[in-house]
C-alpha cells in the first residue's frame, strides 16, 4: 500500500520523539511560519506553501514532535524533464530542533517515499554562504554513498535587482546505489 499524505513514515531511531509524514494542506500555515521565523530561509507566499502541501505532498515530508507540532519540513518535487530526479526546494527546521540531525533524517525519509522509488539523483541549489545546507547535502551524499557534484545553478543576475540574493550553486547527488 502506498504512503498517502497524512500517513506516518517510520524512523525507528527516534520514533517516540519525532513523527515523519507527508504534508497536508492544513500544514501550509505552520510551514510558512517556520520559514518566516527561521531568519535564514527565503520566505515565499503562503500560497506557495499551500501548493507544496497539496500538489507536491507526494515528494515532501514534515516532522512533528510528540505534541504533533510541526517542527521541520522538506519541500521537494520531481522536475518534469528529469523523471529520475527529486529537487529539494527548501528544508526548514525549527530553532529548538536544530543541530540534532533532523534535516538529514528528513532527506532520508524523502528518498524512501514511494514517489521517489525510481529516483537516481537528488538536486538542490545552495548559496555559497549557506554553510549548514552545504554540509547537509555533503553528509547525505556520504550516507548514501553517492557522488556530490557542484556546478553553476542560478546566477545572482537571475534574481531581482532589488534584492541582494547570492548566486545559487547546483548540488547534484547520485546516482544512488540500487537496492537489492
């Protein structure tokens, strides 16, 4: 039976402390608040988070604490022209839960989703100054024993001249080892 939005995903190492599941539309406001309060992530419109929780729920994961409060999320999707790839758009972890490996566990949960069963690559764009994300994706590549290639992604000139957004480098992990 396939995992559906709202189903619990198992992480046996921390099952009592954190519950992983796919997002539901009702999670969008909590995700938006988490992003806004992070101080580090690009805050998108609330509507964008509604779309993640609705249209991209099959390739996204949220983490909830023992009181069922949303404490972290990974928003991802499969690019239409890359059916063997999952693109991680955003990873956010509540301040109280940082530095506990939760972001990496979210990515492992993402790769275990039925929608990712044919995934050979994980991609994300990361700014040069985002040391935490750079370490996160490097650690994931080591965990899954796959290559990490970093190349040009989106240049600073691709962003509005009204912002001082850094360039985003493309991180590509894979191909993944086949499971037997």
